[in-house]
């Protein structure tokens, strides 16, 4: 009987944790929507609560601050892209260099921008800036660790290069090129432009 009660208690805690995790994801997703509409400094917790369909107080049971909420939102956005990147990485020819990986991540982002309803590509560029202003460290692991690992640059570390690259790919000219000529063409253009600015010889060693 004691063992059955302990098992039931573990299952109950596991279920509660699962529900809590789902609620956190819903709130983080709602904050992305509000952030995309209002930006960092106009974003209010009340607006996020309304978008998520919860009371304002419920937000603070999951996140201690607006900064923590935005960090969770950005991690959710990154995870979505990183999962797609990992899924498609195996389709690259064996021995593909960092340039091919850069083009892959750019293509994923540009296709999402063009095809996925509600995907706010600009958030990839705006959220790190917002979090930086809030004194929160924010990285882009899909671009940094999965793509620029091993790349060298005289002044910028891989994290800095990743943010520069994401900013370039999310720029209006590259996004418009993707809509006119397709994501592969725009991806190659973004990589070429990035290499001219970052230093082709250094990045290509990654």
C-alpha cells in the first residue's frame, strides 16, 4: 500500500510538472506575440496575461520578471529553429564546411519567414537587443554553436558573429530577396555578404 501511494504521488508530481511546463510554454509564446507587436519597452505583463488567457498574477508564478519571461520566449524561438536545423543537418553532404551550415540556417529562417503563419523573424534580431538592454546575456546557439563553432575572428567571438549573421539574414533586403527569388538564393547572398564583412578566410576555417 505504501509503495502504491508513493508511486501515485510521483505520478501526480510528474503530471503537475508537465502541466506547469505546458503553461510556461503557452505564456512564453504569448509574450513573443506581444513583443512582436509592441516591442520591448512597450511590452506589459498585463498584455501577455491577456494574450495567454491567464491572470496577471499567474505570470509571476511561472516567471519572476519580464526579463526572465523574455529569456524563456527567446529560448523557445531558438529551440524551434535549432530543432529544424538539426533535422536538416544530416542532409548536407559529408564534409560540408561552415559556409554550407550558414546557408542552411539562413534558409530555414527565410522559409519560416515566408511560409509559417505568425513567425516573427525580426524577433531573432530584436530580442537579443532587448535582453541586452535589460542586462541579460542572450546567445543564439543554433548559429553560434551549431554553425560558427571553431570560427575565429580578430575582434568578435562566435556569439558576436552569430548575432551579426542573424541580424543580416533578418534584414529587409534579404527577406525581400527570399520572397522574390526563393530562400536558397537569398541564403547564398546573405552568406556571401556576411563573409565579406566578417572576413572570409577566418570564418571559412570554422
